[in-house]
C-alpha cells in the first residue's frame, strides 16, 4: 500500500489517498476532492502510474474531501468501477442534494475548497451493504458498515496485511497520538459510532489507515483512545447546550477551547492542519444536532 498526500489547500498531512497495486491495475481508496486532482495525478506519477492504470475506487463515504474527485476521474477514465455504501450510491450518480447540503456549510468557498463534484455513471457503481468480501486486485478485502460519522460510511480490511481503511470512523490524527472527533452535521450518531468502532476492533487489525492522516500502527490502542476522545467531546457539547447562552456563544467557546487544547499539544502548523481536516465549528454543530435530536426523540 502507498499513500499520496493530496496537499489540500497547500498543506501537507490533511487528506491521504491510499493506493493498492494488483495485476489488474491500481485501486484508490478515497481519491479526495477535485481541487486536489492534479496533486493526485502527480502522486500516481511518482508511483509509476497514471489515472488510466486505476481500475477501482473504494469510497469509505461520500463527503467531498473523500469522494469529490470520483466523477471527474471517471469522466476521463470511464472503465473504473466505484464501490460505495448503498446509502451513498444515489448521491454519487446524482449529487444535487449532497452539494446543496455542503453549500449550506461552506457557502461561496465550495469551489475553492472542493472543485467540481461530477456525477458517476450508475453502470459503474457497486452498492455495498457491509459484510461483503471483495477481491481487490488480489487483495482479499472485507467490508463493514460503520456509521456514526455518516450513515453511508463503510470500512475495509485488507486481510493480506491486516490494514483497516477506516475513513473518518477512527478520528482525525495529524501527529503522534493527538486525535479529535470529526462530527459534522447531519449524520452524527454516537451509539452507532461506538458499535462501528467495536466492529473494526473485532477485526483485530494490525494497522489503520485514517484519511486525516496516514497509517496508525497500534490500531487497537488507538481505537481505545479514540473512544474516550469521542465520548469526552460529545459530553463537552452536551453540557454547552444546558448553559444559558446563544448558539453563537456556545460555538465561540467550544472553538476557543479546541484551539487552546490543540496549541498546547501541537505546533502552530499542525494545529492549522488539524482544523483544516475537521473544522471545529462543525464538530460542535454535528454533536449539538445529535443531542437535540436525542432530546426531541425522548419527549415525543
């Protein structure tokens, strides 16, 4: 397995694309956004390949930082197959609703951040449900449905070397063991997320590939630490909602806290990269939506 750093927004260590080699060609796991497509091509060239050598794209989920370039790639190389969870597949073939939702978060920064999100031909899409075993260019790969971050999230285990490709399920880790929980709206579900972490842990992986960013060698220790991070972050946001403040004040307080904690452990460059990978205001928004939905369900 090789990793291409997509140099998102000119920064190293934000988005990683994994590349598997096989007799049929190359497999990309999460090709990133179209805004980084040129960097992806440069990375493939360093590995001795081109987009024309790609025969399969595996998507952990359909968020723009993971899947945005897929349609643009297939417009140039139509034979590539795309595997994605069944709840994400319709949005890959018709991304209008996905783009409308993303625009509410990013506004006029959409093009600068992500570039185009082109539709993928339905004939090239394989819809996954979890539980499949795939032959990925000679690599035996297991698929697990791993919601929590997103309802369309899956993870992949390469049984040939024990690497689990986990997208955002195991958090954002830009350096050492400092990890944060990426919890953007609208799909955050802490109970299902914990179940997904248990499913990945049950694979007993030797390492993890997290999209933000790179290989984590002590897989099960990382999962245990991340469970604590996710629970603690959720509790911070839950407590903020019972304070007599406006949401604007709550977000400001949360972002200030996150930035102070990050800069207490990381360099300024690393702290900036961390927030590029998981904007802090979105972490609060996704968890606040989750807790408010929980409260509404209880009172219904």
